[in-house]
C-alpha cells in the first residue's frame, strides 16, 4: 500500500474516532487508538508512526519483535519509532512468556496462572514490571482463549 493511501486511511480513522468521541460526549484525549499492525510490514508502521500514531498492537510475538528490531536498526526510522508503545494483543503461550515479559507497554491477554508464573520468572530476572490486562472468555467457548469469567477473581488475586 502506498504511503499516501496509508496516510489517508489513517486520517479517516482519526476523523471517525473524533466523531465517535464527540457523539459519546468523551474527550478525544480519553481514548487511545491502538493500530493493529499484524501482517503489515515495518515500513507501513513507520508511515503511520510518522503521521502521529504511537500505540501499535501485535498478535504474534516473533513478528512484533522482528518489526521492532527492523525499525530501530534502520537509521531512517530509529528515532521516529523509539517512541512507539507496543501492545501484545494476541494469545501468549507460556513458553513464549520470556520473550514477552517486559518487552511490551501492555500485554492484553493474561489468561492463566501458568502464563503469569512464566512471565514473573522473566520479570524477576530483569527486575522489571509488566502491565497486563486479563483476557476473559465471556462466552465460555472452549475454542477461545481467555480465563473463564468465574475464574477471573481467583486469577486476579493470584
């Protein structure tokens, strides 16, 4: 996708977001847009970041880490992309927790003690903290990720 087209699409999203905030009586500053960048090349992220987007969400751990490496290694995008806030929005397997823990501004998909423990081991080693959100399977669907609603208080206490 060409840079100009991508910039135009991003501007249209911002216009729609502004209109939705106005209709809801919310200030635009109270809403955070997370651009989901999975399967899009690092160059596209740089274009949107140059237009002012700060938060990017990724579903796949290796893809996210590779994009970050590519953007910071390229002198043309390194400074611009240094301020990106990366979000892990995809399911995280506990075996990938060491790659995720401490590497993202926010992990949106904490769903088990096993994952919490695996992330904590890495965070203790690095003396770091990791903000997280719980992924809750509100529909109770076995094929979906997330902690079941009834188990959420126990996981949160844990």
